[in-house]
C-alpha cells in the first residue's frame, strides 16, 4: 500500500526481519518492533514511549534521514548503557514515508 | 506477622483500586511494594505526565490519579509494607499463604493478588567496582528516610527528576549536598532545574558537571567518593553516596513462584476471575496476560473488581453475597465513616 514503508530490523539474536510499517497510525519504531513481536514483551518500550527508559534503544545502520534528536532523547541516551554514535530511541522515531528502506538493529537489553 | 484478607503485591493504581473494591466486600487488604511510596509507575516514572484515558477524567496527572486512588481507598485502612520486595511465598496446609519480603517481613493471607505491573523497580546501578560493598553502609539507591541524612555530607549522582528533587529537599536537611551529573544538562522538570540553579547560586548545593563518581572509599562505610571531571580525578569526603540513575522493572523473584509465565507476564484465567494456575493467587493489571490483554490502567481496575468477587468466595466459602451499588448501599469504611447518597425528598404539591 502507498502509505506503508519497508523497514529492516535486526533483532537481539541477530536475525534480520523485513517488515512493513503503516505511516497512518501514528506509530513509532518501538511500536513497530512490538507489533511484530521482535523483542519479548516487557523488554522493550517499558516506559510506554516517553524516552524515559532506553529499553527501545537501537542502532541505525542505513543512512536514512531521521527526525532530529530532541533534548529528552539525548538526555536519556546519556544515561543509558551500550550507547554508540548511531544510537537512537525507537520510541522517538515516528514512522513516516521518509523512512522507506530504514535499517536498524536492536541494542542489547539492559 | 502481618495478617490480612487479601495480600496485594504492588501498590500501583490496580492494587490501590483493589483495596476499595475489597473494602466494599468487607475484606481487608495489605500492600507490599518495592518502592518507598504508593502509585507504582504513575508516581515513580511519570507523576507529572497527563493520562487521557481514565474514564470520566478528560485529563489527569499520573501523580494526581495516585492521590485520588489513595483518598478513595483510605476508609478501608489498607496496610503498607513499602520499600520491600516480595521474595518468597509458601502455601500452608490450610491453603493460606505466607509471603516474605527481602527484609524478612512476613505476611499471612488466604488470598494473594499480584498487581506488580512490569515487576518490582530495581535501581539501575552505576558501574563502580566496590559499589556493592557499601550498600546500606552509606550507599543508598533510593531515599526512604530523609532524616538519615540530617547533618551529613551527601553526594547524589544522576540527571533526572529524582536526583534534582532529592538534592533540593536534602539541601535543607544535610550539612552538605553535592550533585554530580555526566552532562551539564538535566532531564528534570523545569521548576526543579531552576530551583537547583538557585540553590547552587546561594551556595546550598555543590553542582559538579560534567563529572562522574568512579570510586568509593571508606573503612566499613562510605567516607569519600572519587570523582572524575574532564581529565582530572579527585576525592570528595562524604558520609553518603546516593546514585539515582532511575529504576528498571524486573519480574524478579515472582518468576520463581511456580506461576505460569508467558511473555514476561503471569497467565491468568480471564474468562472467570484472573486467577493464576495456583488457586488463591491472582494476577491483575499489567503483570498478567491472557488472549487480548491490554496493559491499561482502566483494564486493571476491571480485573481488580472481578478478582475481589472471586476472592470473597475463597475467604468466605458458601457465604451468600450479591453485588451492591455504592449509590444504593453507600460505603461503610473500616474507620467507622459512612458515605451515602442523601435520601430522596418526598413532598406533596398542593
């Protein structure tokens, strides 16, 4: 469908999943992971998507242009573990048509 | 030994509402929570965030929801064991349960309702080698009794609301408060950030940023911490080190209670009463799972209500009861109070 985007998500076991995400349901990347059950419930999106727990941290592998990081996301990442230069919080990335072809890897559970 | 009718594990919104519903059935409740205050996630993670899907509240702050639930269940005089985690459960020969916390407090009840949300909140601990050696010997991960810090030198580490709020609070209690954070920016509520700024300017809080505590020293108790700031490392004398890096929920010991677990949650019979595979143990709210489960506060309220009706039958076998409406029957508190609707006025029109 026109409003869907294709995203490649590597789960915490290293398995790559090619998923289709809707852009018209106000979903974020963390919610897409949950909707496809790519990480066990209770290990991702613990705070519900408020940039307050870093359980949805992921590494961005493609050079897809992403929404700019806001202060709360940056602050949370500054207190999280396993943070790399390409770390983002999945809950802060809204699914939009611009994300077509995005590739991410889920950070380890901490 | 604390004795009660329904022992509720978890003092979040679902557990607190269960107290009210149990009270209507004249059942007394006691709650255990790992956090030092009631409210669960609502008070710990997002007290100042609005919730928009509580029926009849177009908008309510999570902290206010907790306050209102406390007010609503107050007349049923719930007991609380706070700041302790429910660790073990033993089924007695008579079918009742004894639940013991990590601090050794024992609770005895015929019914246990687990309303533990995502699990008990465990502090996220900074990576300091000898941190564990000083736990409860000057290192505390949450502040339970502010008086402990009166006249003492306290170092707090962290960049969120709890680090800010406690620094502000203790600046009036402790001899010296030092707040250390890895960045210059703080993640807290704007008012708190401004207040800390003010107290810093007034010389009431030492603010050290960007910096990190990397070591602890002391003979049997905390006497100093090692601080790394930019390229230099130095020691700072103190009596307490309080790292406040947030809490992360873990299902924890409950996972070993012999309950059927699926997707990090406890399986329950949702067609009936939210009982688990062990008769007498229920799971309500975010901690349970069943086909179609939604982790919503409003669903927790519903589950708590049905649980209480079922628990009544376990506690009072064979005793008859029918659901009564509070509008009709009023509410009789265990504290002797009574709430009731005013009687209708019957008056003749001449």
